[in-house]
DNA sequence: AAGTCGGGGAT
DNA sequence: ATCCCAGACTT
C-alpha cells in the first residue's frame, strides 16, 4: 500500500460522497455541455458560471447551433462573465467542430488541442472527465492541492508547473478512476484545501499531507507575481437622437471588452479627458454629467466619467438604438453600470 | 518569461 | 486592500 495509492483511493472515495451537484455533472457526461462548462470555468468560479450555463446551452444546444449564431448573439449570452475572448474562441471552436469533426467534440488530446481556446487543461478535462482516459489536468486548485500534499515550497515558475503536471500524471494513472480522481482534486481545492484557512480537519488526505505535517499549508503555494494595475480614464458619451434613441458602437475585436457594445468612450492612460479633448473627439461641444465611478478589473483601474453632447458628428461608426434593444446586446458590466447611472437602463 | 484578458467572492 | 478563481494566447 504505497502513498500514492492511499492518496488516490482516499480522494476518489471522498469525491463520490461529497461532490456538489452541478449542472454539467450529469451521470453520463455530455461532451458539448462539458466543453461549454470548461470554457466558462476558465479563471472563473463555479458560482459565477452556474447562472449563465443553462441559458447559454438553451440558445446553443449543439456545436452546430453555436456555429450558426452571430458573434453578437454569442457575446450577448456571455455578457457579464468576463474574459470575452473565451466566447469568441468557443464560437470559433464550434465552427471547427462542425466543419472538421462532423459536429462531434473531438475525442483525442491532439484533436482537442487544435480547437481555439483549448489548452492542456481543457483537453485533459474532456479526455478524463468525459471519456475516462487517464489524462492529467492542472488548474489552480490542483496545483495548490498537489504542492501542499508533497510539501513543496517552490517558486511561482514554469519549472514548478512542469513538476505539478508530472505529478498529476503519475497520480491519475495510479488512480484507476481518472474522472473521479481529477474532478476530486479540483473539488478538494475548491471546498477543503482552500487558498486561505484550509479545512484540514475535514480533509480526506490529511494523513498523507506533508505540508500539514510541517504546518506550512498556509505558505504553499507561494503567491503569484502580479503586475500593478494600470489606470485608464474613460469619457463615455451619452448622446440621443430626436427620437430618444441612444448612440452606441461596437468595440474593436481586440483588447479590453473586445467586440462588446458601448456608449462611445474616449479612453486615455495618462489623464482624464478634458472638455476640449472630448469635444474634439466627438466633433461637438461636450459637457460633463455628474456621473463618475471607478471600475476595477484584474489588470485595470478604469475611471469612468459620463459626458453628453447634442450630437457626435465625428463618431461615424455608431448606431442608434432604443433602451429595449440595448438590453439584448453584449455589453460589459462596466458599461451596464454606466448606462444605469445615466438612466438609459433601469436600476439593476 | 511577462503581459493581457473581467468580474466578483473571500478574507 | 489583496489574492484568487475548472487558463489560453501573444509578445
């Protein structure tokens, strides 16, 4: 009875009893539902995904259905989840599945890796959780659990990740139950072996945990290096035509909030746009509204200020829409907040 | 190896 | 405030 065998046995037994009921955890896993869930779950907590999952699948129940959809409809269904490139990648992946794989999600790591937005983690998740193949997966949870389990106080570096992937591969092969073991590792990281204040007394692996033996579980893994957030200043222009429709436009297809709709916003990194700058940009005399807020993302601190003008002759790429139409477009949470404060959209 | 890409929960 | 989250991709 070696140590790895004790680990895999205890973990799979725990998972079979303690696993949460989640929309994508059906008895027989559906490949498309699983792929959608994995895209949504990238860098996103389970609770955030649950509310978006079924509505998205109702709109796009198959790869072909998503492949046929417009980019606007896809982004609208994704709105609020963040990391919108995932939605565009999933859309492109669906097209590829329809065109190159006969409408079925590929069933090998190599084929899965050809899909845009599918990396080593997602490919391994489909192979192990859906097809019960002993492919390793390493996400943030697995990384933390395995480093603590082996008591490895290693730096945040690629060499550490290579070690963790190797360890995950050895364990999933040993387990004999790739799905329950891999998903169990993630579930343990989400529920018990949490970043701070892990619930070691409730952990099925406490007897095998070297970090717990040494009392270093709170110090492992070492914090990731994170760059300082850059500031951004946005002047958002609220302009209505004579029928009360609002001027909006679609953002470029790269960068922040790519492809999402917005009230036209002048963005600068150096300083808040002045009245002269906003006026020159929109081609009319602009005046500030008493509407300011700060929106924070992982890498940005965005200072929004609302402005208005009679018209915007210099903004040729816009389009006028009614309040009702706005509600159906793909709009970031930042712009939704702006439009609520400007009383274009109703409160909450 | 570092930077970019959202938004919100936990502490 | 800070850290993190069922990561992937670009530079």
